[in-house]
C-alpha cells in the first residue's frame, strides 16, 4: 500500500496495563506510571530493556494556578524513559488536542519507519489539590479579555454554549442526555478498575445533579482523578510472536481546526469534525457501519452527540434521538462506550476508550466480551481538535 496511510495494519498493540483509579492518590504520579508501564511491558511478554521508544501527551488539563512538575503533576515521555530502566533510541511528546490518539499516531509512524521497535504509549493524569478550574485572574489579557470577565472560563462553560445551540436548534433535552449517562454509568459499574465501579445512577440522579453551566451539570463532566495507563505497540510481525492476540491500527485522523479556539460555535465544531471523519474513513477504507466497538470520547457528555454526527452514525441534529430506546445497550447493535468511557471511568483523556477497543478486539474483556468485536474506534477530545483511531483484530 502506498500513499499517506501506507502504514496501516503494520503496527499492533501487544499489551497494556491500567493503574488503580483514585480521586487523589497517596503515591506520586511518577511512581504510579512506572509501575503501570512495567506491568504493560510484562503483559506484552517483554522486558524493560526491550522498550526503545516512548511517547505521550503530558498536558495537565486543569485551569488555574497549579504546578506542572514532571513526575508529580505530569509524566512526560522523557521522564518515563529515564525511570523505566530502558535504553531508548526514540522519545517524543505530542502537543495539541487528542493527546492519546496523537501519541498513538506518533508511535505508529516511529515503528513503521524503523525509528523504534517497541514503543510505550502512556497517559498519566493528576488531580491537583484545590479547585480544578479555579479562576486566579485579576486582570484579563489578550484573548481572555473578551471571555473571562463575562464568566466564560473553563471547559464546562466552553461546552455549555455549543450544547445550548444544539438543544435549541434540534429540540434536544436533558432527559434525552439522561439516557446516555445512565447507560455509560451502568457499563462502568461492571468494570473493577473504573472510578465509578459498582455505582450506577438513575435518570433522577442525573436530572437533579448540581448545575455548573446551564445545561451542563456535574454529571456531564468526567471526574478528575489520579491514574495512568500504558500500551505497548510494535510491528505486526513482531506482535504475532508475543503472548497476546495482536490488535492492529487500521487508520487514524487528527482534528485540524480552521477556526479560532477562543470560542468555537456549533457549526465550526461540526464543520471541522466532519473533515476529521472524512480523513478517518479514507485512511481505513471502512465506514461507520463497519465498526463493532464504538468508543466515542465523553469527557463532556455533549461531545458524544458531536462525534456520533460527525462520524456519520446519524444525521446532523439526530444524535439525541439515535441513542434512545435501548439503541446503545451493550447487548444491542451499537454498544456505545461499553468500557464506561470517561464519565464512568474518570478523567483519563481517552484511555478508557482505547483500552476498551484493545480488550474487546484482543478477546480479553472477560464477562464483558461483546458478541461481535472485530473492529473498533477510539476517540479523544472534541471532534474538531481531537483525534480518532480505528483498530482491527485482523491484519487485512
């Protein structure tokens, strides 16, 4: 295969590990990450000395005055490579939206080009002390002068405005969204490592939850946590000799916003997100109906509507109807976020989605194994600035 996506199916996930997910851990984020990375290496049937590539996106997604110390608040690829006992020849960090999917793309290209043989892709998230999105400003400068003085501060408010646009334009209600929240928390309740394990909710719980920025309530936002996950990627050829069933990278795309990010209207987000989807399906040769395991990013619940529509699972303005009447149940035809997503697992920046895609396609999901699981999609961030990766259980 030649062209932009010549590297698809040449790279596979060979193993993974996820840490205990806690609201605030008594251990440093660095210690948690090293332990998790070592478990992932062992899961892949390798030793630390085999790992010669490292990549991550190490953004701390908290507004306000928080420290940014490597090994404590974040864990960069360089920090992990120095503390794992490996001898790397390729270390790289991803900057921008869709940090986990972007890191996977970097790893795929490093392996396909021969820059590294075995790459750890990790993501570590820290819940800093104090208020997560505190407002420390006493003077608004540059772009913030047009937003902060009017209460436009932090991601919950930023998503509330386009979500309001969506609701008013298409007739969606919070009762519609309750269907998704109840289902995703039900899915997470069955996953031991999820933050909300054994804690399903009712529609009334959601509809009565504390409002943050109308119509976004606290249950529309994933909960900040301390935790880490690591995945070992290698060539498809090498993966076939390792203990676990390989899961192949079938294609990918990153969002490339053409509009200002100070405030993105619903139309801006849909236009740029739809462009991502076109690139994604072109890269895979597949379409939305070919995906068995849809894992769509839900750090804020309205993003699921945007992903559903941008990716072509339903017409624009129909996502709130598409998810009703049992359509997204794990026993149904569209087991949306069967891994609990971010809203069920905690703020892990795309980890629950990638992890569920891998476990289902590797046939390692245990009692949660879906009846049909040959292809999966895992997304991260907003569809206009984030990314998506399609996985396959076969090296077509």
